[in-house]
C-alpha cells in the first residue's frame, strides 16, 4: 500500500486553553502491519475533556502524551489489513488510535464492534468509553436505589446524559445541571430527566433546594468548582458523591481551590469517590452487554455532535471547553 498518514502531534504543553502553536500537523508514509498487528483507517475520533489532562506533564492515572507524539485519542475505524487472527479486512473496530488518518496497532488493543446493532459513532458514545464511564460510575460507585434523588452536572454532555438515563432506568428521580435553556430542554424532554437547572441563568443552590427538597442522594460530578460546592451543601444522609471530571478546572493557569463545603460529607455521613473507566477492565464486557441490550430495546438514546475534517481538530477540541457541544463530540475524518 502506498498511503500517506496525516497526524496531529503535541508540539508544546499548553498553558490554559490549547492554542495553534501547541500542535504540529505532520504527514508520513503508512507502515505495513507487523505480526499480530492491524492497519486501521480511522473514520471517527472521540474528543473528550480528559484529553486536556493528558497534555500536562503531571502525575495522573495515565502517562502524559509526550511532546512530539501523536495526540492520544479514542477512535473508531475500519480494518484495511490484518496480521491478527481475530480481525479481518472490513471489520469495524475501536481503540486508542490517536488523532490521525491511519493507525497500526496490536490486535490486543483493538475491539471489534457490530454496526448492525448501532451506527459506528455510537461506539464512541453510549456504547463506548463514554457510556461505560456512566455505567460504572453510577451503578458501581453511586449505587442507586429506587426512589433516590440523583443530580448530574454536565447533564447535556456525553457522560452526563447517559448517567441521567441510567438513573431513570433504576427508578430514581433525576435532576440535571446544564448551561442554557436549550440544553435544559434537551435533558428533560429528550433524555427524560425530571428537572433541569440552568447554571447560566440563575442560582444553582436555589435550584437544588427547589428540585431536591429532601436532599441529594447521589451527585455525579463532571464539572467541579462552584457547582460541586452547591451540591455538597445539599447532600442527604449517606449520600454518595461520584467524581468523574472537573471540566471547569482543566484549563486553569493558577492554583485551583478545593470545595469549601466538604464538611457536609462528615455531617451527612456521606462519601466522595473518584474513579476512571480503566478501573474496570475485567468488567467492561459485562457492562457493554447490558448497555447494548438497553440500547437495542430503545431504553437508551445516544446523541453525537459530529464535526468534519481532521484538519479542524484544534478548533473542534476547544468546543468542549466553551460548552458548544450537546452529547458526544466526535470528529469525522475525511
């Protein structure tokens, strides 16, 4: 094959929001796959807030992307050539393929997906790492019980929207926090949340008092900051706070203050637990089976916000931090 691969490599570690000079757009020949490897034509790239953390040279749950390396990203694509017995030309797959047009990876790091059950973008969304994050974060860490009140921040985002739907499947009352009237309408009318609080329009603490009169049993946090503080102040006894993300802080250039209402955890005999999806490698297949069943039965909806063009990656990534996307942000590679 005589193919040319275009890639985005990390050129410098960003300070604040990533800027154009933090990226290098490169091209190189596509190598042939070696023993046990597959060559994948990348069709779709998942854009996730976690990518901002991967650019920092700090201690985390995963090593940082090195300067000069292809930017790490989950992606979906089609097998063009295979030297692995589990994959054949034409198979659709997902994996950590990076921000590029082609990827040569070991078959052990690739997952085959069934596009007869769901379109390919859904495997980066509700049936991908996003959905699995919601599944294990809510069901394993949050441990919902029917009748409890669940509050979700970033409710119109990729993970938050799935968390709310799963909480409704478990017969909980669900309140979402989102930015703007349209996103609040979306989570109530399309995702089935019981109520939504527009953090851009009013007092989140007042909204929580109104919609959670008996307190919050589970708070699923995707944003951190002032909204986390407001939720901590409204916890019910034995509440569980699930820390999934803190997008309000990812581009901070100074010290980030911790929550001021943390004593609510003591007063209410509550817990606060952080997690990442990589905590669950042995149970991923279990969660996916159940999520596929719910999706095929029409009990879960999936929303993908699809942008076009690999060359638009730097600008598209920034949409995550300005709140422009609804649902899962995906970049379609030409």
